C-alpha cells in the first residue's frame, strides 16, 4: 500500500546528491519537494491551455477557467468546506492571514479591543495582528504555554472577555510539533461568540483537516508545504463571515460594476481575489492534493508518526540531547550540549543532511523557551528510517568534532 520506493521515485530531487553525498532532506517544515505529477501538470498547462481565467469567451480561456474552478472544488473537498464560495486563493498562509487581519480589522476592531494569539505562533500569525492593533488602538493578548510546549487552556479561557474580537492560533507548532486542541479552542471562543482563525500551515501536510468538524471560522494554509507549488495558498472562511468583511485589494475580478462615482463588489469568493490569479499554481496545488489524497492522509500520518517516534527514540539516546516540545507531529527541534545550532546545521549540511536552524520565525517562542534557536528536523511522506539513521549518525559525527 505505502510503497516508499515508489513514492520516492515520484520526487526527482530526492535522488540528487549534495557535496557528493545522497541528499537527506529534512527541512520539510520550510517547504516540501514536489512530485513529478505536480510539475508536469503545470508545464502541461503552460504548454497546452494557458489563457487568462474568468474573462475570455475563447476556448482556451474557458478551459483554463474550468481547471481553475475545478482546483477550487478540489481544495473545498480536501478541507471539507461547505462551499467553494468559502475557498479564497492567496499567495500562501502569510497572505491569507494578512488578508484576514486587514479586512477583519477594518470591519470589527476598534479602540480597546483585544486579539488573542498563542505563545507558539509563527511571525505571520503575530505581526499582521500587531499591525491591526497599531492602526486601531487594540491590544494583543497571548495564551501562555507550559515549559513542555502545550497551551494552557485555563489561562486561555480567562483571557476571553467582551473586548476579545478574534482568536488566532496555530494548529501545529512549526517548532515544537505541538498539535493544539483547536476544537476545544474554537468551542471556548464560540461560547462567547468570538470567531477563530486556525493557522493550518503545518497541519494540512500531515493529517486530514475538516472545516465542518473543526468549526473554525477561518483557516489558512500554503500550497508549497503540501507538495504543491510556491506562491499559492488558501484562506478558508465561513460564508457568513466573509460576506461581512470588506474587500482586501481592489482591481479586476473583484468587482461587479465600476463607475467613477461608485463600485459594487463581486460575489464570493471573487470579492477577495483582485487581479489575475496564479491559475497555473492553483492547478498544481489541486494535483498535489489529489496526490496526497490518493496516498491517503491517514497513511501519510501513520508513516510520519512512525518516523517521528523512531527519530525521537534514537535522538533521545544521544548524550546532551535536548528535544523541545512534545513533537506530536513530524517536527523535532533540538539542541545538543552547547553546540551552536548554526554550527550543527552547517556541519550536517556538509554530510548532505538538510535541516533548519535558528528561531524558525517564532522569536517570541524562543524568548519563552529562553533560547536563541534550535536545530529542526521535519519529516515528510517520502522520508525513511535510513534517513533518520543518517541524521543520528550525523549528529554524533558533529559531536565528535567538538
Ligand atoms: N504559519 C506557520 C505555522 C508556519 O510554519 C509558516 C511557515 C507560516 C505560517 C508561513 O507560511 P508561508 O508559506 O506563508 O511562508 N513556516 C516555515 C518554517 O517553519 N520554516 O520556513 C517556513
């Protein structure tokens, strides 16, 4: 069923070498590699179908539009949204959150209001909200976490009050691998009528997500982290909320009627999609989602869980190893003795092992942990136990150098 050899053959880059050694790619939290089918679908569209969408009467434009809207339907199905009106295309998680922060801020946030984020957010789920706070005179409140990297739900409950306008929380921490109890977080906010945004950048690649089950009001994710192309992402929003928000950018496509005196806006989802969309990337994303769906998200999850547990076990036996967070998901952040994370990352790289080092765009989380950074190995559907062994051997080799 889950034939790792076959799967790896779908990803041409995995068979390349770096510094004369086989590539061990363990930086999947930053971006994933692309299967051949995704790249070929995009090349095929450029070669055979290319035309601007939604505006031509001609054959190619209609075909490109069909592909584009089929892509939206593929996303809708993948996240189990109620309607394609709820699926907005953006450039990625970052743009999705900026879009929401701007539009929601304009409509609903005023002086003295509060926005709740968590202690383990990526900068892209902090800074856009800070910008709203600055513009509107609102205030950011932060849900604290334990030393072990789990959110404190009682403290969260106490933060919610009549001034709270929105709760923004990551589904999975890109540093700690914590899978947050987002259904509970949503339920507690909804008890007070507060909407919730979930940052799904690090959850969508690893397990199935279901908008109707999560019941969140907004959800953001990136195509490039789920084997799709760069430059494309999604903002899901419940239709009732999206209807209430003003548009983001003005331009073509997002309008119904324009005169110099007055403009009326298009219906959902087009109201939020000004200008020519990256329709080729949408097609690529749809092919990527079909690819992971054919493998089965539950099989991907099982494979990655096994790898993560195996890695944590092997790494745990290394003297001086400190692993940060509960690594529920396919992410292990670590630090060995007093070897600087950058040294560790650079020397592992020389062995062909790609990991990420630094603050992982989560500086407030680093402050909370009292560290500057970590080394992070993050796994994907194509990684193997042999690659984990290579990582563990690599770490031991680096230690011997110090
Ligand atoms: N939210 C989370 C939880 C993330 O991990 C990232 C990217 C983003 C948002 C932003 O996504 P983008 O596609 O818009 O850039 N995280 C990482 C990472 O962990 N290493 O590189 C990028």
